[in-house]
């Protein structure tokens, strides 16, 4: 499989990713592969950095009155590391991990769990992601998805998968906040 095929599968849930490449495998084989992933990936945790503007975007959302929920399909331990890297716990009202969903993306389970954690329906939510699987999962629930192409997935691919708009990166979304689907959500739901 070309590396671009591997890159395009990033964002799927772990079980789905393994089966995407290997076909039908036993649950035991999936668990062995995921354990290997965890051991290798954890060695890179000290080098993780947040996307430029990510913390500021979360702060802006919170200050505008939006609930901020991290909808991650990462394992709980991995999610804790990611939250430390983001350094925005003061404005994060809830977070989901793989333990909150039966199926990983492209199934919408993790987004449904995030909606439940936020106490809102799809009409009162916007999802920000960087993978076609994010767009596919959010579209299944009717949640508008803003794509950022800084994860390596093109704007065209994100739009084709269901994103309502795409920005080159998180900072560009923050710079266009008022005109974005986030700004529209605030106008539609929070302002008289």
C-alpha cells in the first residue's frame, strides 16, 4: 500500500484502520497490533505539539459562549497526553475517548458521544477535524464539519467527504472565526 493510502486512513478508529488494510482479522490480532502501536506511539509523546492557534481557537469558542468538547477516538491515556499538549483544560467542558464509542470513525459514535457530553443536538454543534473520516462521521449525524487541511488531507477531499468549509490550518479558521460555521452557529443560536 502506498504511503498516501496509509495517510488517508489516519483518523479512522483503531479497529477500523487495521481491518481497512488487513481485511478480516481476529480480535486478538487487532489487539496485538494496537498494543504495538501504543508502545511505539508513546515514545513520540514528548515531541507532540499542538497546531498553531488551536488553544486560541478553543478559548475564542468558549468566550463566545460555545461549549468546547474534544471528540477524540484516542484511548484515555493518549487523550490525557493530547490535552496536556493543548494546555486548554480551563475552556474544555468535556472530552470523549475510544471508551465512549462502540465503533470508531467513520462510524459517528464518537461524535454522538460528544453531542451527549455537551448536552446539545446536531443543530447546535459544529465539528472541526482534519480527516475525511471526521467529515463522514459528522455528516451521518447532520453535524456541520469544518475541515482543516493542515493534517495533510486536501481541501477537495474534505469537501467531497462532507465538510461544509475548509481552512488551510487552525490559525486560518481562527482568523476567519466570525465568518466561519462557528461564527454562524453563534449568530444562529446564542445571539438574539
